[in-house]
């Protein structure tokens, strides 16, 4: 019998993974409830799992095999049909979805937009959003607030200001359209589980999309107006994309291509960072000692002002908190690919058409790759770095997230500003539940007590 001294410390919220086979009906129910429930507990111990639920599938947790999929043979593992069915109606054949030459020329065109210089130049927008978030939390000081809702507001302000700073678009309507689309289309269909081809209609997705079409028309008008009138003194992402061209072909993006990529940046650029910040604040409330150390670091670096790009080197602990948050709660926690050709992964035969699942949530909590993998420990990112393909919050290889540096800079700026000014404490009985539909969200929000210092 364990004594109190031997009782292991509590772990932050985690997904209860399955210990029994789910079958087709169980997989459908789990996938619609929480995609991460499709991951069996054994995936946090095994290098690879294989099976059949309608289609043959392989769940890969081995860094060497993940390198093969994401870098060495990336063209042999395009994004899965389910991913495309969910996202193409919203973001078209943009960077996130496109394959082959269509992806290649867009990536070459957009890469300079996210250069270190351009990302640093956009930091004042992030600083201003941190100040506005701080002002809103001032009003909540002494009570409870949903920090997920607040972080969504803050990061949507940032992405709106850096994509369409000139106005001419109803930001509230854009945000509502994105939320409505995700809620209506991102859940698995039984036809997805059975592996039916894309031309077979998924009824749940036929009814969604009206708001997205209206948003696309609004975005097209804003792009055409910007092309005619020009941008401001500090170029935003739209200005940079309008000026960009593929260095090899000289091709420039047309209005529809600009719009689909801007919508990609808007969807990915605020949702994922908002999630990272909300989970980070939850973890800081979960571990007050880490929060106090981070507060001291932020106050020493910032004094009474908000953080900016120049402060990044002085905030190493806050950067490590962000990284540990991305390990425990990666926004893109469950990825899938379709094998185009025959291959072998970890000694398993992979056939053309097989689904290859990259369960990032399980990879980041794998017992062979991480010490005490369910524990919150920012110190694990101090010094020795994990295997490159054991930590994949932004993917890797040629298709690594183009906005990774942008997201990290934004997260550190906002988190440092808030921790320097507020104390966040947990509310008993209101721990968030990690639930993934398209991204890993905290079901019910992240409710914390907020105290102005």
C-alpha cells in the first residue's frame, strides 16, 4: 500500500485512451465524440500498430518511420482523403491541402512572407493584442473568466490585423463562418470510416458551407480592392502575398489563390495559437510554482510594458512553457496520410491506398521517448532537445507549418504579458477536457480565477 509520500503527483487533464478494440461502429462513435479516443493506450508504448476498420490502417509512433513519411518519402504519403474532404470546401487547393507541383509553387511564393524579418515586423500587432487582452482581463479581475474564449479573441485580432489590415471585411462574420463550418463538417462520417471514395456525398457536409461561400465573396472583394488601391506603410500578409511570385516560374497568385491561402492563415493562425495559449494558462494554474517562476522572468524582462519581439531572448522559461504545452496538447493532434505506393514501416507492409495515421498526441506522450510523459515539465526543453521526429507540433519536412515562427512569437508575447500582470488559479471541478474534432480543444473552455497583481 502506498503512503502519501509515495503517491505520484497528479497529472494535468488527459484523454482516456481505449484498451479494447472499437470496431466500425465504435470507431464512428469515438471519432464523432473525440477523434483522440480512436487512439488505443498501447500506442503510447508501441512503435506502430496496424489494423482494419473498413480500410487497412497503420498508426505510426516511431521517429524513424515518421521521418520516412514526412521528409524522406513525403510525395508517397499525401494528405488523406478525409482531410481533403473536410478542408477543401473552406480553403480550396491552398498550401495546407495542395499536393505536388500545385503545393510546390505556392510554397515557394509564400515562404518569403514568413521570413524572420517579416515576422518580427508584425510583432507590434501582437503586442497591441496583448495589451487589449490585458485590459479585458482587468475587467474580470477578482472573478472567473474563460481564458479559451479570451485567447480566441486575442489571436483573431492578431490574424485579422496581419492578413487584412486595411478593413473592408466583416471580421465578426468571418469568425462566425469559420466556427460554423468546423462545427458542421469536421466530424467523421461512417463513410470515412468505411473508406468510401470522395465522390460519395457525406450528408453532414452537404448542409454546411453557405456562410463560407459568403465569406469567400467578401474576401475576394477585399483582395481586389487592395490590388487596386495598394496597402499601408507597413505591409501585411496580403500585401506580401500580392507582391510575391514563384522564383522559378514567375507565377503570381490570382484572387482565388490569394483568398484560399489567406483563409488558411486565418483558420490555422488564430485557432492553433489560441489553443496553445489557453492550455498554457491552464497548465500554469495547474502548477503555481512554474507560474511564479515564469512571472518573475516576465516582470524582470518587461517591467510594466507588454512584450515585443526584442524580448524573446529574455523569456526562455516562457518559451519552454509554450513548447511543453505543444507537447501535451498539440493543436494538430491527429494527422492522416494515404500511401500512394508500397512501402515498409517498422517492418510492416504498407500497401497503396492504406491509411497511415500520425497520432501526434500519442507520440508526444510515448513512454519510450519521454520521461514521465503525462507530467507537465517545461524543464524537459531546457538543454537536451528531444529527437527531431519525437516532437512534431508543427509537422516536419518540406511541409512543416509555414507559420511556426509566427505562432511561437505570438504565443510568447501574449503569455509573457499576461503572466507578468495576472495570477491565474484553478477552479475546483472545472478542469478542461481535451477533445479533438479538427483541433485539440478544451471542452467547456478554460475557466480560471483571474487576479490582477
